[in-house]
């Protein structure tokens, strides 16, 4: 079980990531289900596994920079590594209930 401070850091990171929006679907990347994994160690190193809505998405590099900058804005974060993955492929089923409701999907 993660230590309470790890849970707090994860919560802060997810809130920061909610400021990142996919420009093709106007919703934050957390609720779109684009974040597949988030790990943070006791030294402030963050590792994120994420995807984009399609393998040919032209905004991938831009979105990775947005993710890094959002995470680095969280106090205590020293380094951010982002792995862009395509397994499993993203589908709208990965979106949160709120995203489904607001986007009408």
C-alpha cells in the first residue's frame, strides 16, 4: 500500500494533469483515459505511461511536453519521464463517466 505522502503526491499530479487537454477532443487527458500509469518515487521522479486517441495523432509530441510541464509544476517533482504507448489502444470506453456525460458519448 502506498504511503500517505505518495497518495497525496499522486493526487496532486493527477490534478495537474487535468490541466492538459487533448486539442482534438476538448477534455482533459485524465478523464479521457489517456493516462495509463503514474509512478512517483521518494526522490520526486515521476514516470508516466500515456497514450493518445489514435496512433497517428499529430499532437503526441506537443502533448508529452504539456504533461511534463504540468507535472513539473507540482512542488517536489524533480524529473518527469513520459512513455507514449499504444498498447492497449485507446477507445472511448476508457473515458470517465463524467467525460462520457459531458461529451454525450
